[in-house]
């Protein structure tokens, strides 16, 4: 049986960051991911916001971590070579009830020491965002808020963990866990494994993973939300994150300028949903509220809609959860259950927190050769003409544009495959192919062909995203 | 830096015709840059006949039409760069082009934009549900079937009864696939009568008017859709393993977005307006080219 020190269940963004941080100690570390790639679940689709930290109850771990994580985010993104846009956010009130909410968040934010927080008058807010619908009361401005691409960040953390010696076991769904002397045995679909410690980062499945051994005090009630994405060419667009606070208890709307330059609108909340399907009512809600908040926004520029799932934790005893629900049911067994918003913001903090606890319990020595740096796939798009010319001259594949909307070259696609992409969406998550206005209708053919060629399989074996999602069924030449 | 009098972006029917007519009119410094491996734009993947009645007096297939264009191009000394992406165009009358192993700046006097169109995708439509594998645009399906010889699925549903939708419906039928239906939101098919008779009627493909897709079902591969009758509001679930989106073309003008309307820029072909017939695109492209050169 394979033996390791620390097993991380789940290769989402939290699992990837836990692995990265566990590598700061002299431990053998492995991520067990059920699917064929990392960051394919809730890490793949969410609001992409790096929160400033005024939303959380002062004194909680959540409040403390969010403010600290936000302050550190630029450095984190530099270490991992991931784009980060500190664009600031405006929480918007159009009525007296919402004014009170803003006032409360403002005071909470001051207590949490959120930097630069300001309550703005309507006039001040219109100067910052002239597109806002008339009738604004007040706005809560948080200059430290930002946006990041969630899967890019998660993949970067995973690559950095692997670079520091972590093992990545894909297609290893954990089916049972047994407590044994000195640790745990994890039964997976591809063989068993002994681990001295476990960090459960299984996202939507985190409660059921813990239940394999101990009963958790929370259960996961997923909430689904629908989003729309606008093409980069849509103008004008707001330049900050906008959070519309509803006047009555109910649905708000968030508008997010992404690091890729597009605009994301959403979500419409639906409780107790477990699949990634959008709904007609959800999508029309997002359209309607977007139009209400930004009357001049060109919604004909929608290029994509998607649904995201949030693993909402609920205490089995009904009590309220104000902070992260982190459980420690047994020695060297830590569960990050139902880490919803701001899990993306705090991924590094939470990963560090869990790994420090596990490392202490396992009596591990610090790993002084830990290297926090990771380089992203060299993208040509951001280069100057001279830089790009030199690169193309040295590496001819950089001259071949594969995705014409997002300007991604063959060299980048090949590098993504080399780094672990096995599906069309795996390439997309690593390079941005297919994210533009034609949504892959012109480059998908080329990408499936490159995947098949490099992986040495027929094109009919290339999935779009995950099991049983093959794009073509075969080729006439297969039988010749 | 490469210099030319005339830069033509796109070697589809309009681009080649424009370049060749410019050359015939005496402009002998022409660079024709195109993304594809072979000339002809969308024509090589249009295996069906019906092209060229006005120009050649008989119905040609797409590849035959493309071959004629290619021959006319070869009779000139136009500098033709296939597999070349034009990355940007600047006010200073320069463009940046990228090819395997080479990135160049091109200086020009006049520019003919012949970048064609792109297809509207499912992302732009108000269709809820999942986004599994098995959803293709009509042109994408045509490329995969006709040029890459791939098998895309067995039970096919087609959204949109424009020419592309009707032609791909026939193509799937000829491939031995089951086309469940062509769905059209209007009360009448939107393509040409000729295609309706030759594709829908001749292949006995069911067409359902005033009907649209509201939701896609399936994880992994598409397993069906919900359709809605726009008259009655009635909904129905239809199983399918492939959904073809054939809801229209958008002129591809991203390269010149933000340039305004400079006097050195001319547009021909589908990036100017969507043409039903290639002959009209070609005729107008030649006319515009002559005008461009006389100024």
C-alpha cells in the first residue's frame, strides 16, 4: 500500500492551496482528486471576487482571514504569476433599508480594519461609476476589493505544490476511510493508500467525506446561481465591482469586471440545487436586474451563461454559522466543510491554517527549501511587438494562433497539455482558449486535434470536460 | 517591416476576388493574408452545389468555386500568406501579422477587410440548462464532417432554418444520421426556397415552425432539450445527442473596431454585410475594390 504523511481529499482551490502549504513542512503530501483534472467543481465557477472583509462578524476567523488575505493578495498573485485586478468595489443602496445595511457593513468594516473603506454620497458614487441607474442613495466604497480568475489561481497553487514535491493523484475518488494505528486508510477507486493525516477539502462532498468516519456537525445545502458573461467589446462598462443591495430581503446582483476584460453579471440564487444547469427564470432575473442597475449596459453582448454552486454549510443543530466551519473530529484529521464565500479570497490562508495544524500534529520539521514561486504559461497576448517577435523567432509555435478571439497560440496550448490538461476545457482553464466571442466554435477543432496528437489517442477519446463528454464519436478514417 | 500598396485580410471568396480585381486594375503590390491552410474561406467545407450561377453560368460545389478562385489567384503575383493571423491594424496604416516562426509589421496604403463572419453561438441565446458536449454551430459541424471526416452523433436536432441550418440537416441525413427536426422560431423557413426544396423537402426532414429551444439537458453529453411552442407556450422534451445551432451570422469586424471610418479602409464580403449568395458578395467586392483604387 502507498504510504504518505498527509492526504488531501479534493483538488479544488482549497485542496490545491492546502497541498501547497503542507509542502512548507517535510512531509510527503498527496492530493486525491476524483476527476481527471483539478479545479473542475465549485472552483471552476464562482463570482471571482477577492473580498475586502466588511461582510463578516468582527473577531471571527473569517473576518480576520479575509482582511489579511486581501492585503496579501497582490503578493500571492505575484508568487504564483496569476493576474489580479484590484479594481475596488461599490456596494449600492437604493433605499432606506439598504442604507442601514451599508451603514452596518461600514461600521463592521472599520472594526475589521478594512483599508480605505468609505461611505459615499450618491453624487460621489456617480463620479466613480456614471452608468449607475438614477435614484442611488448611498454607496459603500472598498478600494481593496479585487477580482481574480478562480481556476487559474487554483491550478497555479497545484502546480506550485507539485513543484515542491506534492503528488497529484487524479481519478482517485475516495470511497471509504478507516481509522488504523497511526493514521488512516483511504480506499479509492484505484487502490488504497495509508496516510498519517487527512485534510478534507472535498467541497460539495466535504460533509459526506467526513461522514465516512465521523459525523459532521454541519451539512451542505448547495445554492446555485446563474451568471451571464459579456464580450470584451461591450462598452461602456463599469470599472469596479458593483454589489446591488436589495431594498427588501431578497435578491441582489453583483457585477464583476474580470481579469480577462469581460464583464460578469449574477448570480440569481436558488437553494438546494445540485447541478450546474442554469434556469430560464434565473437568467431572466440576471438580465432584468442588470438592466435595472445599469440601464445603458449593452446586454446584446452576452456570450455565455453558466451556473455556479456554493456549498452552504448548515449546522445540524440549527445554530447560526458566523465563521468558517472547520472541523477537527480526530487526531490529524481536518475538515474544511462548506467553505463558501470568501473561500476564494481566503484559499491561501485556509490552506496555511489547515496545514499548520496537521504539520504540528504530525510533528513535522519545516521544509527550508520550499519555493513559493511558480511561472504561468507564457502568454503572447500581453507582450510588446518586439518581445513577441523574439519569442516567435525562437519558438515557431508561438507564431501559430489557435484561438483567434483570445489570441492564444499553439505553443501555449501545447504547454497547457504538457502541464496536465486532458480536455478541451482543461486547455481553456489554463490558456483562455474558447473564452471569447465565438466561444470556441473556431478553435475547438484545432484543440481536440492537438490533444489527440500529444496524448496519442484518437480524437473520439478527447472529452470536453470530464467523463462521457467526448466531442466527436469517431472519424471515418478510424476504420480504414 | 513588409510594405505593400494594398493589404487584403481574408482569402475567402470576397477577399480573393477583391485582390485579383485590384491586381487586374494595375495594383501590383498586394499582400493577401489568410488564417486558413487553403484559400476559399468557408467554400472548401461547402461540399454541396449551388455556387456560381451568376458568375460561371452553372452550379458549382464550394470546393469547385474555391478552386476557380485559387486558379485566378495563381495567375497573379499577389503575395499570398496562408496560415497567417492578422493580429491588429493601426491608424498609422500598419498591421501586425503572425505566422509560424514569424511576426511582422506590414505597412500599407489601403486595406481591404474581407474577414467574413462568425456564427452566433448558444452562449448568446437565452437558452438555460447545461452546456455539455454535443453542441456545435452549423459551420463548425460542417467543418468537422466535411473536412475532418468526423462522426458527430446520431440523433440530431437543428435550431434555425436559415440556409446553413437546412444544408447541415441534409448533410447529416446523407451521413445516415437521424435528423429529428429543424426548429424555426418564425412561421416560415428563413433560408432560400431552393434550399428548402433540396434539403428539407427532398430529405423529408421534419421542420417545426414557431418553436425554439429553451433548455439543454445532460451532463457529459447532451441527452435532450426542452422546446417551446411560441404560439401556445407548450413545452416538450425531446431527446437528442447532438444540437446544431444555426441561428445566424455576425459580420467579423473586431480587427477594425475602434478605428472609426478612415479613408484607407474598405470592407468587402460578409464582414460588410451578410450575403445570401457568394456571387453577389464577389460582384460587390470587385466593385468596391475598383472604387477603392480609383480614389
